[in-house]
C-alpha cells in the first residue's frame, strides 16, 4: 500500500512539473519582449 501511495505521489509531482514547464513556456512566448513574432501570430489567429 505504501509503495502505491509513493508511486501516486511521484506521478502527481511529474504531472505538476510538466504542467509548470508548459505554462512557463507559454508565458515566455506570450511576453512581447522575448518574441514579438509569437505575439503577432497570436493576434492574427484571434481575428
């Protein structure tokens, strides 16, 4: 039982880390300072 809980905890941590990396990369592309081209393509898609 303890091994299952430990495995579940590791899975949750891995998912959290992956989600954080994805959100962080999206935040980097959203900021106009880092990539103005990414900003322009986003505004075109919205229209």
